[in-house]
């Protein structure tokens, strides 16, 4: 990619797991990358791995639940790298719990983080993409949002189902202006979050996957990067499955 083609990408939840892999893949593609995360040290460490000089990768602390914080970080990113052309909404909270044991406060926090975060970030960045006539938004959904979760809780699954609908809403709004909005729906992917989940549940989930293993964050990142590319202007409002054959349609 030449310098004249370099774009600015924002990745939320970029401190670890899928978000970190996506940030690395987009940086490898030649883009400037803003790594957003509520965990500032993790995001900063990832950014240094990509570019120690912080010229093409930088970390920004933000709580995606907070509208004022989102507006503030958007201004910081624009000042540092210019208006973003690519947004990857990945930040999410995962909590494994029976639907009977979820407290209302936990329900609200998961929905606010996972779903309202997508709403706030997309509105903040996509309007300027529309003004410039080009943009790519990719939302990380989940198999849990399509079928309910074997491991993740009902609040997580509900938030991811909401993302699938919100993806279509924004896609319809932005399609005439050259901005595409798509969702990627992984099944269980090997990330640090899995270390916090019940081992027995994880073994059962892995055994149910036809290819016989969990996904890798880098595999998801490759798909996301493709959807962020120059050649995908005719793809919008779609959900792309990456689940090892667990959900075929």
C-alpha cells in the first residue's frame, strides 16, 4: 500500500484478543491504527509492539459506555491521525452466567458495553466517513447472537444479536455514500477471555465444533481486514460467519 492509500483505522477493545489481532493486521496492511481500550496499559503495550515510535499506531483510553468519553477520544484520534476511514467495533464484556443468576445491573452493563458502544462509536465516526464518501465499519458479533450461547451468558448473546440488527440499520443509512457496514460472527475463539471461563464448558464447546478446534484471533482478523479493504464496496449489511462449521446456512 502506498502512502497516498494509507488510511486511519480505529479498533475498540484493542488491548488483547481479537481486537489486538485486528489492530496488528490493519497496521500490517499499511494503515495508521488507533487502539482504543478501557485498559490503557494493555492498549499501550500493543501499540508499542506495532510501532515503538508511535507514528502509525497509538493507544487511547476510553470507556465505550460513556458518550462524553467517546466524543473526547474521537477528537484525540482526529488530532493525532486525521479523521478515521475504518472503524472496527470489537469492545465487549463477556460474562458466563445462567440466565437465572444475572442481576439487572450486570445485564445493563453488558448491554451498555457491547451494544450501546457500537451505537455511540458508529455515530461518532461514520458521519464524517459519509461526508468524505468512503468508509468501512465492521462490528464484531458472535455465534451466540445467532443461536444463543453455550458458554456466554444471555446478556452477552442478546447484545450480539442486537449488533446484527444495528449493523443493518447503519448499512442502509450509509450505503448511498460509499460507507459499508458489516458484521463478523465468530464462534468461540481462543483468546485470554477463555482463561476466565469454566474448563468443562470450554471442552464441551470445542467438542461441538466440526473442525475440532476453537478459532484463532488471527483468522478473525484476516476476515475483518478483508471487509475493511478497497475492493469491498458492494458488500454491506452482511454478517460473515467464522465458526468452524458450527453454524451452517
